[in-house]
C-alpha cells in the first residue's frame, strides 16, 4: 500500500459519508490563511469523533489542543443545545482563529476556548465549580505530555466517561523504546499509564489515510 492509495480511500469514504460542509470548509481555509499547521484531524476522523460523542450521549466535552477549532466543531455539533465544550489551547493566535471559526459555525455559545499551557489550566478547571465531570475528553496536544493529560482527564471525568487520545501510533514509532523523540516517549508513557490504571479499560487502533500511519487510543473510565 502507498500513501497515494491511502489518500484515495480517504477521499472515497469522505465523498460518500462526510458531505461537504460550509462551516468546516471555512474553518480549514481560515486556519490555512492564518498559517496554522495542517495537523487537524481528517474529515472522516472528525466524523468519527462526532459519532462517538453522539453514541456516548455526551453533554459535556473537554478538548485538550484546539488548533483552529476543526475537531472542536465536530465535537460541539454532537452536543445538545444546553451542552458545553471547553477546549484548551496553548497559542493565543490559534485560539483567536478557533474562536472565529466556532462563531462562524454558530457554536460560540456552546464551545469555549481557554488559552494557556494545558498543564496550568487543567488544575484550575478541576477546582472550578461546575466545570466537570466531562462525558468525553479528546486529547490532541503536545504528545510529550500525553500521560499527564490522561491523569488530569481522570480527575475531570466519571465512571462511563470516554477518553480519546489522538496520534497514538506515531508511524509505528511507539514500539521503539530507544527513539530520542519526546513525542514518542510521551506517547509510550501514556500507554504505560493506561495499561496499569485500574480505573480505565482501553484499546488502541492503527489508522492509515491522508494523515499517514497513525491511530488513536480509546479508554472508558470504569471506576
């Protein structure tokens, strides 16, 4: 299999199952115009997040890593009118783009973007009255801190909540303990944490497509 074939399959699936959407297309265009890196989830992956949130019956979502708000739109659209999504973004410039994209999509009353290092904003969120527990947490930020983000996610969820970690395969790099790559080391630390954490049941799935060879981890809080 080649990258060209992976791309073709993604296009086929997306054309049939993920119809063109003005707000999502505009969000990608605005992100590109602002110079944001094109590391957002693919359309079919965004639809998967949306469906998982719908299946979960989520009313509250926490997202760690906003970028331009593309995945935020997918997740926020899965929530009821009175639902709430909080997205944490390190970069003020990225947050500005995301907020504009969410407003354009009509989701600025449901979705809120908070700026700052997530390891500083998460402790504040834990102490904030009414902030949690969240029904679903989507982690897609700096990979070296993945284990820390899962630890904080456990403080902000309840039994039955879902935790999804993106980019959990790293082109197969997760099997290489000797790779001098903080993103791989952080992802391996996340797997080790989840593997020994009795409050979680989890699995991970490899994916190929327009985003190359990667995958995600899916965990359910059980206690």
